C-alpha cells in the first residue's frame, strides 16, 4: 500500500485503541528475499491470534472472517506493487512476504473491530459427530453468544487479546500443535531469576547466529617495488625470508574468514569461530582483535597433543603491493602439503558443541587446504543436523580444485550447502558456464544438492541471486560505492 493509504489506516486503528499500536508510516520495504519460515510455526502464530479473537467473543466469527477477507483484498494490489519485482507467494505461510501481509491484515482487522466491540450477538455454528465424513449430517444453526465476564472491560480488550494469544502460542510450543512437537521450554517457577529463565531457554536457543569455520589468518601487507615472479621455488624462498623477518604490527590485519566474521559482528550478529590459531605472537594478535570486535574467543580445532609442534603456528598471508596498487599473495596455503593440519584427525568435543549451537556456518574453499575432507564433512553435517544453515564461498581455491580428490571435495561441500556464493570468474570455473545466471541455475540443479540460494558476485555490476524454492526466481542488485 502507498504511504498515504497506510497513514490514513494507521490513524484510524490508533484512534480505536487506548494506545498507539501501529506506526503512522511503514518502514521501507526490504527489497531482498528472506529465509522461509517454518510453515508449522507460522500456522501456530496465525491460528493462535484467530483463536484468541474467538475466545474473547467481541465479534461474530463469520463477521470477522468477512472483514478480514475484504481488508486483504483491498490491500493486495498495493502491497504487491510496493515489493515488486519480488513476488509474494499468496497462500504460502512459509513465504515471509506473504506472512507479513496476512499478519498485518489480521491484526488490522482485530484492532479496528476492538474499537466497536459487541457484547451479545448471534453466531452460526456447526456440530459434527467425531469421525464424520463430508457427506454425513451435522447439526447447525444460529446461537446467542455473550462475551465472557472476565473479558467485559472494552478498554482492556487489547491486553486480554495479547495475553490470550501469547498463552495459546506458548501452549502450542510446549504441548504440541496439530501433531507437531516444537520442544518448547517448560515454564519457570514464579519469581524465577534471570539466570533461571536463561537456563530454561538454553536447550532451545542457539548460542550463535553464525560461526566462521576455518581459514583464520593474519594478513601482512608489504609494499614492494616489483611483484615476485610466479615461479613456485622463488616464491617459496620469498615466503621463508618474509616469515623470518616480518614487518611490525602496523602492517598486520586479519584476513580470510575473519573478514566475514567482523562484518557479521558489526551488523549485530552473535558470532563465534572455529579454526586453527597458534600459540604465538600472531595468534595473540588475532585473539585481541576479534575480542575487540565482540567475536567470541576462537574454539581451537587442533588438539592439545600437537601443542609445540610445527603445526602450532598461526597461518600468515603476505600481501605484496606494488606502486600501481597491484598485489600478489604469498602464504603456506600455496605450497602445502595439503591439508596443512593433517595431524588433526577428529573434532574436539568443544568444536562439536559450538557447531550444534549455531544458526548458521560460513566457510570457504581454503578449508580444504587446512583440514581433511572427512573432517570438513563431519563438521558441516554436525551443524546441519542441528538445524544450522550452511553458507559456502569457494573463493580463489576454486581455480585449484579442477580435478581428482580436490574437485570431489569441492562438489561435496557445494552439495551440503544451503547457500553458495561465487564471483563471476569462480562461477565459470565451478560450472563451465560463462553466463552468471546459467551458472547459478546449474548449481541449484545439481542432483542431490540441497542448495536453495546461489549468489554470483559481479563486481561493479552488483550481484545476482537465484533461488530454488518453490520455483526458480532471479534477483539482481546493483553495486554501491564503498568509501
């Protein structure tokens, strides 16, 4: 709906209530697809609100349904126009766009009718015997309904409604709803402390919004007059020289997955990390910076038995920059032997615990340079089985995973991921297709692949998103200037 229509409707709704429930102006529409809702939970929310209205008895059920339907129809065209080109899947409560629309329509109708509540009215009823079929006779007719005395105060109807709706939602979460068990937390005793309430929620609430898995490294930026040759032997000699005589801390910055984690934390997410960091100066630097960014301390993946060995080193990446701004990278990633942490053969219990307590996991192609494939698969499946979404960005390592076991590893992780992100060049490497949209569609069409979203980053032209469910849809976003 347009802003003017909303302002008029919101004003009417707010006048009907003893307090302001709706803002006068709606927020700007979110012009990007969102993750689908759990249909069972969405139905529970909608049904609880409807049943609360029925329990308060301030409007006949059929009259409420009719007004609810008319409001939906009157607002549908404007709502679709507002969010175009994103299409609402009408009737599908798992679509957050439709759920927003139907919830607004439901609550707008409720709010309006609370301003002119009825106390006694006639209502149509139909009573059917248990197990009755469609053709079996049922008793029906009109009955007189009187509002229950505990809900007699018109001015308190909004409070009654919110209390009743909340009770119904919680009952469904705790005791089940239409055969679905949500595993809701049991009620805490009266006067329970904050700590007791938190403990009661602990089993059903994820500790992290997202964790970064592996590829934790320190970038060391070094200006050079000339970039080194591509010869592997010469570069390996350069790496040894740079590692022996690194510049001071003013040239250091976090790289790899740390960039993703810092961005997520600055967006307000609860971020954790799993990976390898050595007991050295660089490891202490990484711990300090991540702590400053409000990222939980790194859960070490290397067992204590390997402490003090050659593996107990923080991964470094030297970023060489020439006077023209061109750059080259030089790190242990480039020379192997892969995986660099081949001595890690199992996931520590602390790592498993973190994987089971996150809503999402992000990793990239460098994970295969660090960890054995079986360990990567175990980590991803542990998180996925606990309900986490998996996001995978092959990154530059896509160009080194063209065949053999490394290609098989790449294919495996793509198939296990809910979201795959690639640059345009990486998309060509992964799929063999030059067209970004065709490449994204090819990723989603892989047999046995669980991927729902595929993003292709197009540099100065923005990005392309292709989604799979319930049908292929394509979204494009322009680039924006980074200052």
